[in-house]
C-alpha cells in the first residue's frame, strides 16, 4: 500500500506534541493592530493548543505526526 500524503498546509501551521496535543499559532494578529491593546497582542504571540474537535481533523491531515 502506498504511503499517505501529509497535508503540507497543515504541516506548516501545526505541530503535534509528544503527548498528542496540537500546538498552533493564534489568529487575529495580521492587521488592524492599532485598535488592539498591547496586552492582547502580547498574548496572541504565544502558541496555544487546538480544541479536541480540531485535533482529530488535524491529525488526519498529518498521518506521520511531525512533518
């Protein structure tokens, strides 16, 4: 059986941790930043984990974990 292909878009956006959680960057950080408080922009810099429902979909797109 042939190898499964990794979704390259997903591979660039997500990392799967050793415990199986999915790390992702926060959104809302690309434009209209003048209106957002500094505190919020600072918080958006840090990575976060994807929700459970998202995690299942992402793992399906990345069959070999870290791509």
